[in-house]
C-alpha cells in the first residue's frame, strides 16, 4: 500500500492504493463486521453501537484508545454510491468526509477528503487527525492483507 496526504487550511486529502478489488475495499468501508477490525488509528479498537448505511442513516460507535480513553463518535451518511463513494458528516469534531473508490490496474485507489467548516475548526484537531488519518489507512491496508490471504 502506498499513500499520500495533502493538508489544507480546512482539512486534508489522503490517497492510498490498496492491493484488493474495489468491491472488497468498498465492503470493508461499509460493513460493521469489517469496520470493527480496522477503523481508527493504530492501537485503537471500535465498538459499533448503530450502523445504518443509507442516506440519513446513523453510524454511532466508540473508539477505544490504547490508553483506555473512550471516544464517542456519531456519523450521518449523506451520500452513498456503491461501490464508488461514501460521504458522511461527522458530528464531533464537526466535519464532512468523502471516501471514493477507484479501480486502478487491479488495485483500488481510495481518496479520503475531509473538510472542516473553518480553519479555526481544523486548527485545534489537526495535530492528531493528520497522523491518525495516516495510521487509519495503514490499519486498512493491514486488514485488507489479512482478509485477502483468507479468500
């Protein structure tokens, strides 16, 4: 897996190329059975409380940090085009995000775009969301390798 990140004033754009078919990468992003295994930065685990993959549907989960701290999350899906795109609004911190899935030479390129309302909304969180986003893609890549070996 290779990835690239560009940071702007109100968010970041991250791309990664994964050695897995697009339908599988989309499934891993859209299924609670998969998400609980990889979603979040390195060392985190997630407990999914609700997952309703439809426009207007809620995804509520708790990310458990390696230090034992719990982080409640609430996401509302705003656009879904299977197997091309998932867009959502994250309630706290408040930002929108879009993940797109594109086939590239028998691999999948994922582009993940985050957009905060203002630079002052992004500034206080970027010190942890930027490295967390990179680790997030690393966890996705490791999980995909694991399930590719078993299929």
